[in-house]
C-alpha cells in the first residue's frame, strides 16, 4: 500500500500530539522549545540521508511510499525526522514529570564516555562501511561535546528515556525494515541485525535523539533558567 510509510509516521506522532494537552505534563506548552532544535538536527540528518541514498546505503520501496520526493528523499522520510524526535521528546518530558529518580551524574558520564570510546573503536575498524562509520563518528562527537564542552547534566534522564523509547523504536523500525519500506545495503553496515533492524539503527537513533533533546534543554533553559 502506497500510504504505508505515511501511516507509520501518523501513528508515531498521533498519541504524543493528543496527550500533549494533558494538564499534568503540559507538553504542549513546551512545543516552542522543540522546533528550533528539530530544525537544526533535521537539516543535519537529512544531509546524511541524501548522501546515504545517493551512495546506496539504503533505498526506499516504491510500493510503500506515495511518490512525492524532495532532493531524492520521499516525503515520508523527511517527516520521519519530525515525527520520531517529537514522540521521543514527549517520552522524555513524561518521564521527567512522573519519575523523580535518575542515575547518578558520575554514572551517566561514565556511560557516555564508554559509549564514545566504543564508538571510536567501531569507527576506526569500519571506515569502509559508510553507514557504520558516519553513525559512530557522529555519536562519538555528540557525546564528547555534551561531556566536555556543554557539561550536560541531563544525560541520566536521557538514557532512561532512550531505554523506554526502544519500545516504539522496535515497533516502528521493525515495520520499516520488516515490510520492508526501507532497504539496507549490507555492504555499507556491519551486517548485524536485531530481527530485521540493523545494529547501527540503534545508535543512529541515539545520536538523533541526543541532539534533539540537547537543543530542547538548551532552548528551554535559556528561556527559563530556573527550570
């Protein structure tokens, strides 16, 4: 069905939008802090997306897209970089409201440092695989910037939200790769999969969400320093 990818986008964002108006979390009131970061992050990831499509890292099954394309990308793929971050920031905001506990900051920094180090090793061993190299280079750079330049204090809350976001991640990416809507070239990745989902997708998603939540925290706290 040509509306498959579009429908997946709609279902991804439907409940976060509807529940944004819940008076307890009041997520709708923070929307204005989301858009700038989503725009900046979206442009960066769409740049890579265009290159990945050109160089055959992945492609899109014409049976499941409506056919509208911009700079070589299906409309649905562009929407993906809006719907998924929005839904995950919603999860992050809900957990911030309902869960008081968060990992110790030293623990969070250690996790981030280990992830950056592991990313660097994977990158150095896989320069010839475009998806693997870009994903882990990007993740390592983002983590190092957050640790040593911006000294982010919210990483513990991020990791908690990321773990919860893996539930919709497996549903959405499972559909995209299982139907399949998105076709991956295994010569450009490690060839490891969780079901039908490439190993790199987990960390590509982490980098995407780290940037979006980082900008969300920045714009929110710049407006309300006490938050």
